[in-house]
């Protein structure tokens, strides 16, 4: 039984090889025709080239102009990435993909395809230019605002130098040349005029007091038996006592006035002068030499910081990193793959037809015989 099977298998294989040998011309011809057709197809098919670029997303003060995921969706929508993939014939170039570079959130990979590397590069540049223009206003606005802020700070320094310092110097000059001399004049006037006048009045009143007291003693020493004369003397005594009382009141008031001038008014003026010399001028000098200088220094630091931000590329528009990645060989059609697949397909189909045609002929003959 086993030997019979083996014999049958050997016969079948022989038959197969025999048929293949008999039909070898057809097999070779068919295979070559299919392969030739694929070569013709490849020759007629316009080649498609692919260009890639890596773009660094623009940033303002180290913050992206827009988050990478949102920007990617926006660009894919604008350049119709999803609908363009098989529609290159209309424009000769298309954007085939835009994505965030894996592991680097501030870089985009832009892929374009075209009938030549040059066309694909131009399409790639179109995307990059759009990206630059789309956010250029933000960057320009930031640069403008920063420069305007620097100008305002410089104007503030100029104001301090020309106005505030001048005002402080004028205040110092006013205190030295007006306020203090005026106080000195008042003190001199009070000491040399007012106090002297009071002293003279005191001296005059004291002399008068002594005279009235002497007169009163003299009146009291006089004695008379005449009632009229005694009455006149009593009236004279009363008048003299009134005069003495008035003089004493005047003297007391003058002493108080003198004390007030010396102990209060003049001392207050002298204290005011000391305050101007030791406090007001000192504070103004500190403001001039320290406070305003520190203020200017702080503003200069702000200006330098803003200038450094502009100089050190903390703000920059989107730009290509490196060069465009291109390949001299087109990505479509894949010539080698198509030719190899066509050759294999032609060969397989030719074998299929070689074994199928005899069976079909035999089947048709049987049907004709039966008919």
C-alpha cells in the first residue's frame, strides 16, 4: 500500500515537472510580461519624494508661544494632513505629517511630500513660514513692550537725575540760605530788640516803683491837725498805692513775658534751627546721596535684566533645527519591491494557468462528448 502511494506521488511529481517543462515558454513569457508591465508602470508613475524638518517652536521668556499638542492639532487641521495623504496630484506637494518629536515637547517634525525634493522642500518651508507669521505678532509685541518698558525706566532715571535731585538740592539750599537765616534773624530780633525793650520797661517800672514807694513813705510821715489836709493825704496815699499796685502788675507781666521769650519762644526757634541742621538737612543729604542713587541703581538693574532677556534669546520665533532631511531616492513608487512582487506574482499566476487550462479543456471536452 505504501509503495503504491509512493509510486503515485513520484508519478504525480513527474507529471507536474513534465507539464512545467512543456509549458516553460508560456511560464517565462507570462512572468516576463507581468514584470515588464510593472516596469512600465514604474516608469510612467511620477516619483514622490519625502522631506522632513525639525522645527523648534517659538518661545517668549522661555515659554512656548502655544503648547505643542495644541499647535500640532492646529497645523494638521490648517494643512489638511488627514485628507492630503493620497491627493498629491492636485498640488504636486502636500503635508503628510506633523507631530511632536518624541521626548521633546518643544520640537515639531514636519513631513512633506512632492514630485521632487525641491517641491517638497518648498512645501515644508511654507509650513514653517506660516508658523513664523502666525506667532510673529506675539513676539514683536513682547519685544516692543519690553523696549517701551526700557524707555520708560530710562525716562524715570532721567527724571530722577534732572528733577528729583534738583528738588532735593533746592530744598537743601532753601534750608541753608533761607530757613536757617530767617530763624537767626528772629532769634537776634527777640534777643536784641524784644528782650532789650522788656529790660528797659522793667528798669523803668522798677524805678517808678521805688519812687512811688518813697512817696508813700513820705506821705505816711506827714501829720496834720487839719481834717481837710488829712483827707487829701489819705486820697494821695490811696492813689499812690494804686500806682504801686499797677507798677507791680506791669513788672510781673514783663518778667513773665521775658521768661516766655527766653525759655519758650527763643528755645523753640533754636530747637527748630537744630532740627533743620541736624535732621532736615541730614535726611535730604541721605536722600540725595543714598536713596536716589539706590533708586537709580535698582532701575538700572531692571533695565539690564530686560536687555539681557532680549539679547540672550529668551524670546525667539520658530526656526528649523539643522537642515532639511532629504533622500535622493523617492519613497514612491518602491521600484525594487514592485518589480520583485510582480515577478513572483507573474510566475505564480503562470504556474496556476499552466495547471488550470488543461483541466478546463478536459472539462469542456467531457461536456461536449456528453452533449
